[in-house]
C-alpha cells in the first residue's frame, strides 16, 4: 500500500501537477490515480465506465476531496478522446502527466495464432494499441501546445511481460498489442524528446485485478503464473504505484523511451 497518512496525503511528490489516467475506474489505473491524488496532483479519472470512475473519485480518502474529477472516454474512439482532453484542458488546465493504461484481455477468446478469430484480434488491438495511440497522440498535442510557461510533460504507458517474451504464448492478440505499445513508446519518445515530452513504459507482472479473474479464480492457473514469478507472489495494484509516481514527478526528468519492469523478476531472471 502507499505511504498515505490517515487524511490520505503523502509526501507531495506530485504537488501542483495535473494528471490524467485512463482505465482509472478499476485495478491498476484506479490505484495509480488515487496515489497521484495522495501525492498532491489534481487527477482526472478517465474511463469508459463513468459510474466506476465516479465511484473511484467519491471513495477517495476524505482529505483528498476536491483533488480529482471523473471523465468518460472510450479510448478506441478519437472523437471521444479529443472531447475528453478538450474538457479537461478547459476545466482544470494543462496536463503534466498522462497515464495511458486502459486495456482489455479477452480470456477464453484470445488464443494461439492458428486458432485466433480476426474479431478477437481486432477488439484487442483496438483498445490496447489503437487506444494507447489515441491517448498518447492527444497527450503530445496538449503538452506541446501548453501556454502556461511550463514545457512538455510525462506520458506513461502500461505494457506487459507478454509483449517482451513468450509469457503470452496463448494470448496472441493481447501479447501483440502490448509489444506494439512498447514500440509506440520508443517512437514517440524519440520524436518528441526535443519538446520535453518524456514517454516511458511500465511493465507490471501478474497483478491481481478484475482483468485477470480467469487466472486468480483458478488455483492451478494462479499457482503456475506465481511459479514463473521469481519473487514468488502475485502483484497488487499498489506494487505499480511507486514507479508511476517516480515517472510522473521531477526526479525522472532524464528518463525517456525506457521500459520499467515491476514484474517480480518474471521477464529479467
Ligand atoms: N493485471 C495484470 O496482471 C496486468 C499485467 C500487465 C499489464 N496489465 C495492464 O494494466 C492495465 C490495467 O489493467 P488492470 O489489470 O488494472 O485491468 P482492469 O480490468 O481492472 O482495468 C481496466 C480498465 O480499463 C477500462 N477500459 C477498458 N476498455 C476501455 C476503453 N475502450 N476506453 C476507456 N477505458 C477502457 C475498463 O473499464 C477498466 O476500468 C491494462 O493495460 C493491462 O493490460 C495488467
């Protein structure tokens, strides 16, 4: 868990910053957005699931009331993404940090390539890769266009072990979408470094959220994935918060184009 005090605040490492997190109604996105608020940022909880995002904002610790808002966005739809950014920029001002985190994994449908339906491929790529592209595209526009005297910003994308090694061999669409995210991050980081826009990938390991109930709810599957995790346990959303705070804050101003693994050693050992 974060080092939040009873009123919900921590050490203020993101004090004065404005952040937007996609997929913030649930799991990793919700934990990261909540921690950003605790670190002093004003946070926009963005999600396709507006009631869920509203709930996440309403359930912030009492001391954080007023530090966050919710906005509906479907990251697969460019009009929706552009409208969400326009609303945020007009409402709360320039963005310093954007976390492109919304994602899906179609357990029971995603498969080894010879058995994979085109529709499952398209639905997965649409959210995880095209959705990240659109979130990043409009984040770059917002950060390059800021008129408040500050320069650039930090974009963080959520990757996956499946995009790095053979961990996702039964999930062709999901693994390919995440490998695409890793490539997108390198490309965008190189293209906009001179503008002060930093772009990095965070790779969580197996992290118990609603996304992976197909694994967490099946004892054999869970034991198998934990056995492939050298640190010997499942991750929690709180495990991913700290690296996101670092990348969003002023200690990370020399970090761009990189992959930060918080995966219990799954892809390194
Ligand atoms: N849980 C894991 O083990 C794990 C491991 C590595 C990477 N990841 C990645 O972390 C990210 C967060 O996953 P999670 O585990 O917290 O999952 P989750 O299901 O708990 O949360 C995902 C959120 O994304 C939102 N979302 C889905 N499609 C959307 C769309 N089109 N537009 C806007 N929002 C949309 C959902 O409504 C949900 O709130 C994903 O990108 C996932 O691929 C998860």
